[in-house]
């Protein structure tokens, strides 16, 4: 029987697993960006060469941008690219590694709480959009169902919560033991 894995190793493995999910979501966001580029270029070409804009271009671009922002959130968190005052946190970590780690724990727990609120508020929106067949666009001209974007928002928010919580656990371990590996 093999020995139980070290708790730090479990956290690292969990961050790696969430990282793979985040990378997949980020890839989806990148593909949507390429789709947005195609829609915009097709719309421009249609306007310029055929005097016929692409129907629904505005709607597709607007919901695409929302999807891209949410799909990139988990990867942004795990890559340490969320907006924060790096000058202060770097200074604090150099002066007191425990205090720096504690501020990171606080930052990550706050992020997790806010994203949990976002996921919690989006879940009923997914159901409502599905049940009411909610859409953007003009009926009879061009419509796009909104529930897939709401579902992606909710999923991405949930994965972002997991990412923030795992980083908080990692940083709490550093707070309790500053010599622990990152």
C-alpha cells in the first residue's frame, strides 16, 4: 500500500486539474474571438462590396464578447493576471512572507466569494432563458438564444470559484509555513 499523498501535492494536482479545465475554457474563448473576427470582417465586406451588411452581426459580437470575458476568467486567475496592486503585494511579501501570503489568501477568498455570488445569480438566469426561450435580436429578422451564453457564464464563474479557493489553500499553506514550496 502506497503512503498517503502529501496535502501540498494534492493541492498542486487539483490546481493542475482546474488549470486544464481553465485552458479548455480559454481555448473556447479564443475560438469565439476568431468567430467574432470573421463576423466583423464578413459584415464589413458585405457593407462595402454588396451594400448588404451581415444580419445579426451586432448581436453575435455583443454576446461573443461577454462569452470571451467569462471563458477567460479561470485561466486569468490561475495565471496570476487578475488586477491587483503588485507593487504593494511584492513589497509586503519581501518584508514579511507570512503577511504577503495572508494578503493573497484574503484576495483569493474575496475573489471566490464574489464569483460565487455571480454564479449563484446566473444559475436562475440560465433556467429562465431556457424556459422562456429568451433571445437577442429582432424577431423575424435575426435571433440568437441567450441561454448558451448564460450557461457558459455560470460554468466559468464556478470554475473561477474553484481556482480562487485552490489558490487560497495554497497561499494559506505558505502563510502557515513560509518555507513550503509554492
